C-alpha cells in the first residue's frame, strides 16, 4: 500500500462531481514538457521476481533526474485517472514537479487526506 498525491481541480480529489482535467489537456501538457514522456504503461519487478505491468493511455514518466531517486528506482510515474493525475509515494522533488504541472493545469496538489501542497513540496499551513 502507498500514499497517493493528486493533481486535481476538485474541492477534494475524491468528489464524485466537480471540474476535472481532460485526457486531452494532460496529453498536450506532457507533449509540451521536455521533462515528461507519455508512455501509456508502467512496469516494475515485484518481490517474487515477476513483472507487474499497468497500462493506461495517460500514464506518463518524469524523465528528469532528481536527488530523491523517484518513487521506484529512478522512475516517477504520473497516472491519469478519473480526471486527476496521481503519483504514489512522491518525494519532495516530485511534489515540486507536481505543483509546477498543477499550475499549468489550473489545479492544485492534494494528498489522500486532503492536505494541499505548495511550490516547495511542503503541506501548506
């Protein structure tokens, strides 16, 4: 299990209604950002050595190197899901990248418990 952080336009990321990010907006943003790549899948080796592969048309990778090493080795996956963009267990560098992307999407960065993150990757007071 992990902790998800969301780029969202909704009051709370889990709300059934409210403004959403469209897949077209997300894809256009990724295509215009030289540090991001739209892969459409993610794969990782799990405990028993098998490969877990997730397919999603809006799944993107942050390709820039950062000191925290990402959420899985050197990979930071940004998963487009139900009008939000979700990253599992982001470090402070990834949270800062999420905030930058959120500004371009007229959105905010909100954790599973509805806390909101600022430009520095820290929960806002």
